[in-house]
């Protein structure tokens, strides 16, 4: 091959390589965008997957937090409800007038939140059911059972208590005007209809309530719903008085502390009335001055009364001096002389008291206690033997006395008493002690076990006695300060 041919071949090869290189270049330029798009797509898919994963993780975390929050709220809500229910049950078990707050809550819902009334009535029904189950089903505490009659008011029948309602409410209203004759133990009763004790208080009380309700209906006719707070405060007054007006016999005739709920109602109603009166600056200054004077006077009265509470003796002597028409202070004064061993003075007070009130078991028990402290067992026994013994407290005192004198007579008396008060844990307990003293160990265990079942609060004390009886041990039991029952 000559040089020319060689040159031609080389040129041809170069042309072939150039052509091939050009084809490769064209193909690379065509494939490069495709690869970039694929990479971008893959990157986008990975980013989306990562975002979805993070979103799922965050959603799961938030869901867990939300669930935890809901659980905490449910537990807190449940505990709150338990505390409220338990607190309310303890409230009405310790003082039955706690039922007033349940009634007032229903009235509040009726006036201001009718849509929640139905729900609240259901809740109230549950609370009342629980209370009734505890009180009547488990504890067997009945308002009308003779075992739970007060020694002070057992003999005051319903018509007599109704006769006292006007004077009781009038007495509370006078306390609101000015708390003058405050006494720790008010135990008086209106037993005959007369002007000062019945007609005058009745006239004043009716006039006050007529004015209250007339103003309420007048306001309601003008402003409708805006008058609801006034009617709510009036409901506090009415319910507070109804619960303490002796429809159900209470431990005493009246007590200043029972006036707290009606007092809140009176102050609230007065506040509502003052809020509706247009008062200019001059009258407002006068109102402030009058309010300041009232606060100062009541503060001074509270300060002065606090000195009466220096000690029990000072309180009794003070209350006796300010109102000698109240039999309750005679009992307190006689007790004061009794425990200070001034027996002759105590006897004088009881003698004066017996001229003021009809002879009843509260007075018999007081005289019984006096004779016991003097050591006159025979006279003490005679007093309770001649007593009516309608009240369980009298029977308990007499049973303990007979047990210390003659267990055989005590047994006969207790058998008769248990017919009237079969569920009295105290009478069953005394019967157990009596049987033990008579040598009837099995019967003693039976009656004391029944007493323990009737009153679980004394389970520790009764178990100790039961163990002593089973071991034929010595029972070291005293009743009060004067009777040793060993």
C-alpha cells in the first residue's frame, strides 16, 4: 500500500471514529436528562417517605399525649367526683341540714341553667339514694326511731312544735336586727297560745314574708330573668327556716348557728335590692357611712361576746343572768354547780327549774345525776323508778344503776326495755354485762356480740370485753363518774 492509500485509510478511520464518537456524544446527551430526572424522582420519593414517616411518628406521639391527657382528665374527674360525693355524704350524715345544699343546687339549675337540670336531678337522685342506703339500710338510723330521740325534746309533740314556729322565726329575725341576748343553750317552748308568744310574732313574720314576696313578684313582672338572683336568695331564707323550725324535733329550740343559711339569703336579697336602687354620690356616701357604723357595732358586739367564752363557767353564769326565762341555762348552771361539787346550789337551781317546766325525763335524769354525785344511790334509783322512761337515755341510766345494785332486777328491766328498743346497742351491751354477772357466759357473749354488730364503731372495745368473758377474766367497767360495775 502506497503512501496515498495509507493516508486515505487513516482518514477513513478518523472519519469512522469521529462519526462513532459523535453518535456516542449524542446518546450521552440524550441519556443524561433521563438519569437526572430518575435521580430527582428517587430523591423526591425518599424525601416524601421520610416526611410521611416523620408525620406518622409525630401523629403517633401527639395521639399518645392526647390519650394520656384524656386518661389523666378522666382519673382526675373521677377522683373529684368521688371526693365530692364522699364529702357530701359525710356532710349530711354528720348534719342532716346538708340536704339544703342539694335542694338549693337544684333551684339554682332551675333558675339559671335549665338545660342541665335533668342531668343534675339524676345526680341528685344518686346522692340521695346513696345517703338513704347508708343511713337507713346500713346504719339503721331513722329520724323517728325512739332510739334517736333527743332527751331534751322527746316530749314536745308536733302540735306544740308547730305552735312555736312563729316565735322561733321571729327570734332569728331579731338576731339579724341586733344580736342582743345570745345564749349557748336555748330550750324554751310556747305551750299556750297568747299574744306576746304567738300572735305578735306570727303577725310580724307574716308581714315580713308578705313584703319579701310582694317585692319579688313586682320585680319579676318587670325584668323577668333578672329577678332570678333575688328568688334564689329567698329560697335560701325559706329552706333555712324550714329545716330549723322544729317540724322535725331538733336537739334544742333554736341556736344562733342555725341562722347562718337564712342570714346569707337575707344579705343576698338586700344586696340585690340595693343594686337596683339608683344612688347618687351624696346618698352613696351616706350608705357607706351607715355600713361602716353597722360593721363597727357588730364588731364591737362580737368582741364583747368573746369575753363570755373565756371558759365554760363564765359562759354559763353570763347566759343565766341575761335571760332567766330560758330553762336551758338552768340545766347548764346546775351542771356547773354539780361538777364543782356545790351540790346544794345545784339542787336549788333544779328546784327553780321544776317550777318553770312540766316534770319530764330530762329533769329526772339531771336529778338522778345529782343524787349519784352526792352518793345517794337509793334516792337516785327512786327518781328513775318513778320516771316515765319513754326516752332511751332514761332506760340506759336506770339499767346501769340496777346492774350495780341487783343484776336480777336489771335483767327483768332490760328484757322489758328491749321489747321497746330491740336495736339499741347500749341496752344489748348492758344485757350482756348483766348475764355475765349472773354467770350466764354464753348469753353474755350473744348480747355483746349483737351490740357490736349494731354499733361497729365500738368494735375494738367490745372485742376486748368479749375476749375477757371468753377467758373468764375480770371486767373493769365504770359508768359515768359514780357507778362501778365490776
